[in-house]
């Protein structure tokens, strides 16, 4: 199960839960929605993110084999942040502070 909070301009807007297939489809819808609300076409978004137009097309089609670094560049341009949550996150953060 994947649980990811996605925020835009520091406001939580959606929670994605489910299988990997659900994840790709939901990310696709979110990216397309934000791109369109930003008034950008796929080529413009790709240029701003420094990725190829096909990368944006593939993300919006829910393709499974997108590089994480490519996805993160696109999300950054759209001002979308991903926050991972789990019961162990506090433990991990405490351990990171100690080291």
C-alpha cells in the first residue's frame, strides 16, 4: 500500500493510497490538472523542467517507467511537493538528529 500526501503551495490537496497502478494514474491526473491550471502546454512544462516533452506526455499517461528525478523536476515546476508518511518516520527523524 502506498500513502502519499501531495501538497501545492504548502496546502495538502490530495492523499494517494493504493497500489502502484493507482499511484501512476493519480499522479498523471494531478500533473495534468496543475499543468492546465498553470496555462502551460506539455512542451512549455517540459522546457521549464528541463526534460523532454515525451517525459511530460508519459507522466500524464501514467507510464510506469518514469525516472524519479524527471518526475521531481516536473513537480517542482508545478510547485507540487510530495510528503511520505509512515509510523516509522518519527523514529527515522529522531535517529537522523542524533547522528
